[in-house]
C-alpha cells in the first residue's frame, strides 16, 4: 500500500510535456450513429466510453423489487430496485433487452471537496 | 535561445509573478509552516480594514500599523485569487508575509454546538449513541482526538475498500479493520504498519489527510488538540473509498484522492447496515461537476432510498467548491437559430477536458464544434457520435449526443477533449433543429490540474454531481473567522437544474483547523465545503442523539425540517432561501431545542 502511494506521489510530481496538434492538422469529425444503448444513463460521454470498456462497475435500476439480472455480477443491494454490479461489455445487449432493467449508470469518479489553494 | 513571453498578471510584485507563472505551468507551491498548498502569505497596504477583512479570499493575519491613510496588514491568499485580491479597490500594495491563528473553536462556537452552548435541558450527551459514518480519504485512527481517554479507539470499524479482500469482505472487496484490531494496532510501536492501513504521510502536494480532518470536525473529542469537534461522543465508522480503473483516467487524476460513485453507494450501504437500528448520519465530502443536476442520477437516487428506508438516518453532502471556476453555462436556443458557447482551454492546460450539455427531451439540437482558429470540425446530430482519433486509434476528441437519458428523459451531449488538442477558446455551437423549450445547461468536469472554463460569468447551478438529491442535506461554506461571516469565495451555488433549493444550509468551512494526520495531537488548516459538511453532520448527530435520549424516532423529512428551521439569518439577508447560504447558517442549539419541543408536543 505504501509503495503504491509513493509511486502515486512520484507520478504526481512528474511534469509531462504535451505536444499540441495544430488545428490545421486535425481531421474533420468522423460521425457515426450512436449504438442503441438507451438504458445507459448519465453523461453521454461516460456512457460511450464505458461501452467501449471491457468491463465496468455500474448502478442498475430494476423494475421489480429484488430482481437481480443473473448474467451480471451483482455486488450489493442498495435499495429494493437498485443494485451495484460489475458489467462486462458483453452484458450490455442483455441489459438493454431485459424488460426488468430500467437503467444502468456507469461509475463516475468523485474527488474530495476541499480547496487546496485556500 | 529567446525569451518566451508569458501571460502572467504583470501589475504585481515580481515574486508573485513568478509564483503565478509556476502555477500557470501546472506547478503547485508547497505548503510552508504558515501556508497551505497553492497559497501565499502576504503583507498588504489597504485603504479600508473592513473591505480587506470582508474579502473571503483573505485569511486575515495581523494589523501591523498605519501608513498615511492606509493600514498595513498581513494575511494569506490563494494563488488562484491573487490577481483578484491585488485588483480590489482597497488594496494599495501586496507583498509577501506570514502569520497564523489556529482554531477549530470557531466552528464549534459559531454553530453553537459546544457543550455549554446547547440547551440546558439537552440529554443527547454530545452525540452519544449515534454512528457518524465518514466516507473519505486517510483515517488516522491513532490521532488522540479519535481515542477514548483510556487510549482505546472510538472507531467501530474501518472498511478500507482499497485493501486486500478477505472471505468476509463487504460486497467481496476491501478489508475491514475491527475495533479490536485497531486497538491491538494502537498498542504497537507503529500502529499503521501493524494494522496494514494508515493515512498517507505528508508530501509536497498534501499536508494532512482529508479524511482525518473531516472526521475531527464532526466527531473529534479534543483529547489531542484541546479543541473538540461538534459531536465528540459519537461513534465512528470510516470507509476509505476505492475506485476502479475507468477508461478515461489520465494524468489529471494521477496522485489525486478520489473514489467513485459505485463504491460510494456501497460505502453508505455498509455504514447503514453496520449501524442497524442505531441512529446514523453519513458525511460525504466528495463530488465533481458533471451529471444531470436534477437528482435523477442513480447514485443520488440510491442515497435517497437508503435514507428513506428507516427513521433516524441522514446523509450530509458538501455543496462543492466551483463557484469561481466558470464551470457552468446556460442559455436558450431558438428553433432555427444558434447559440455559441465559448469554452476556454488555458494555454498552460496539460490535462484532458470534458463538458456535458443537458437539454429538454422535447427539443432537438445539433452541435457544431469549432476550433480556436475558427475551423469547424463538423456537426453532430441527436443520436450520433463524433470522433477524431490519432494515428494509433486513441480518441483525441469524442462527442456523444444521446437521446433521452433513461433516468430523466432529457437529451445530453458529452464532449471529451484530449490534452493534445489546441488550446484557446473553442466554440460549441448549438443549432436549434426544434426547440419547444430551448433551454440548456452545460457543465465542465472538475479538473484540479488545469480547470477550463466557459466564456461569461454564470456561477449559478454549480452544485456537485451528487449534491442534488431529494433527501440529502447539502452544505455551503462561509468564513466564521470574519465578523461578517462572509461566504467562502469558492462555495458553490444552487439551485438544482430542476429549480429545487439546494444547498439547504451553510456552516464554517473556511480556514478550519482540525486534526493533522500522523501528528498525534496536531492540527492543520483546510478550506472547502468539505469542511462545512462535517460540522452539519456533527449537528445532525446531536439531533439524532437528543431524539434517541427522548425516545422518539425522526424520519428524514423531520430531520430536514429541523435543519431548515434551525438556520440563522443575517447573513443571508431577508428570509428567503439564498443560493449559496441556503436557508441560513446552521445553529445546533436551535436544532436540539427543536427536538426537545417536538418530544414535548407528542
């Protein structure tokens, strides 16, 4: 644990140089139809990037109290119609098609709410 | 070699210019004996003492004397606000200096939560019989403020979500350290090594862990630092949050303390399960900027459900610290018209950037994205994605324009910009394809290493991502060290996107001195709504303890009504809800008295 924290601190102090890309070197946007993931809630960005991930943690809202989709790794029952789960990319289609699943929200990061510059 | 022109505020002492330049290049100033990270000690010549003291950016130091019609004073100022302070009409000059005055007493006295400040007939024994759950980073179980007089721990459990799993780990992960294990560790030469868990040592980037500081404000007993927190007899359950490796993590989050929303919900679930029928309040001093801001995110829905399922439960959440960061914009798009949203990515920003735009389901917008040099990269319609990848297939720019979020039915646009893209002012041009409502709100995701901002000055609706729920008590911050108790310059503003009045209350969160991890008895100063929320959590613990002592159960709506009714005014002026103070500054005496009155009325 301590080593990991030291490594994090070391990484934190690294100054990484960024090579900028000029506007004239940028291609136009490649526009495509979004995948049909209507039950994935939250930020459109987070939803899409999670959809690209192999697996992710999520909060799943279900229609019936106590229902736990057996094709995902359910972890905790937060409320009668709300569970947390580990979702694999391959599970997304099943969640989308499951009539007892209302919505799926990918985990989002939450930093502490202090103000280090004051 | 040529000199490089820099964009640093020039009308200021050259030493400050150098600090600002370093800050602009992403380097943080380390803490010193008298200043925190990112802060500078100053001596100022000012025209008006009152105007100087009224600035929430200023941590007041000493009055050194008079100089003509002016006053010489010392203080500390966040580097981020140095230009603002220097340009204040009252400031004639600004130079480096030092001076400090430590006290957590301000929190206790200002909120009337000290033993001698509560009602004489109060029976709540300063929080005895109540669990205060802290979900935060770095629990110093060896700090004397968290020990009983006999040297044993006041902590029932620590669930370290980052620890190695055991067969009985909650929800299959992390490591629970029981009271007996903590007590055994406290008898060892190195308790942190013995337990296999401890707060991170101080570093150039952090002086004292956030979690120990927060915990002390809510429940510290002052045995080490001589100043007790708000509910010093409460019992503690601490959860150290973990996070999973999510796809868009980049250098901007390396080395930072952060959890994630799934683990947060599991932490709250764990605390309430462990508390059982014991009254419990959970403090969450975490948050970020994104999200629908209408209470419909599933993390907020989960918190609401857990609070509602049983009487004598509450969750208190920090409002967030984004008021001055330019992270929110709002406007209207007419059908057939367009609205330009300027998004400023600073020239020295070396981090990824993210924006979310939420608008009504009955409307349809197109988003055109234009680079700082005026090049249009394309237009993304509702239900489409747009991306530009680098030669290796990694996204440089990614935009998802999603139809009808399943939780609130609204449309949402998410924009991710990698740090290699050009800096300057990007234009997000919203075209109104159909616009029955036309209104939109946009937020820039929190980025402590290089916050981008919107053009314009709209600091409303800057509450944190988990601070818009229906049952949570959300807390803003003010400075209790100043006679006018001014709002902290950073304390976020309501209302929620759907117009509800949050934050509910405010409390001292500015320059709060509380337990310094790994010091045994010391204190350290921190600021943030993070420091205001635990004061309210402590007061809620006093309320729950009083109710328990009087034999009454109080549901969430009653707890919220007590908090609302016990909030003092002036400031805020008048009687109406204030978007940053909320309904007022929470008063523990009045809150406990309200419980007594309720019991007598039954």
